C-alpha cells in the first residue's frame, strides 16, 4: 500500500538545468498538428462540406440561399453540373459566429 519516498536535494541551478534538458527533449520530439483545413480539397462536395461544418445537407442547402434576415452563408459553385464549395469559404463559415433562433414562447 505504501510506496517508497525518496528525497532528492538539488540546487536551483541543477533544477533549472534538469528542466531545460526535459523541455529541450520534449520540443525535439514534438510534431505540430496539421493546420486546420490542410486535409480538405480545394473544391468540396456537398457531403464533405456538411460533414466539415457538422450540419445536415438540408441546413447546408438553406445556408446557400439569401433570406430577408440574412444573406447566404455559403455560395455554392456549379462545376460541370455538380455543386462544390471552396475550401476557404467553408473555413471562413466555420469561424463565423452564428445567431440561433431563440424560443420566444414564454
């Protein structure tokens, strides 16, 4: 149940050196994450876009329309009869804050 307790005495300089070595080792083995959007294609399908934004295809379709209360959130591009979204537009939509409808029935 009880473990062994070892007391180590060191100077502040020794502690600083130990921490510097550990930090240098950690930084040498660090692999930074890929930038956001790096794995997305330049032109995204409706399904890829909906999955990236974590919305349904119906919501994505609604976001592509201008409404009285707001302009379109994403502008689809028609390429060879297929709907595509530019990666930069999708990433910008991810960063844009949304105002959700509030239930006013009180």
